C-alpha cells in the first residue's frame, strides 16, 4: 500500500497585489493588501465612518491581531481557537 498524500489547499492569487492565500474564511484587504484569517479579523483593522467616507486601515498589530502562523503572511485574532484560524 502506498502512503496517502495530504491534499494541499487551493491557493487564491489576487490581481491587485499578487498576494496568495487559501481558506474559505480568509479575507484580503484591497486597500492595504494585508491578509486575515477571518472576516472578523479583517473588520478589526478597519476604522472610520462609512457614511463620512473616512474608512481606513489600522496596523493589524495595533488592534491586537497576531501572525496566523500560515505559509503566507496572514493576521489572526488570538482570541479565536486554532481550529478557527486554520479553517
């Protein structure tokens, strides 16, 4: 019997900056080009008012996000479980 190969995730590549990432919950910011493990982590780095058109990016580390420990640069909320970050 041959050893089973682990299925590799499909990588998505952005057209805007060429960043590559995977994961169904992963979010990429088209403004600052940072990648986040979840939409909620992405939301944490955005500030300002939608109505006043003052939305802008904050440095991910400044809002408490940490390295998601993926094979590509990605920010995560440390309050989330490892399982949520890996999905």
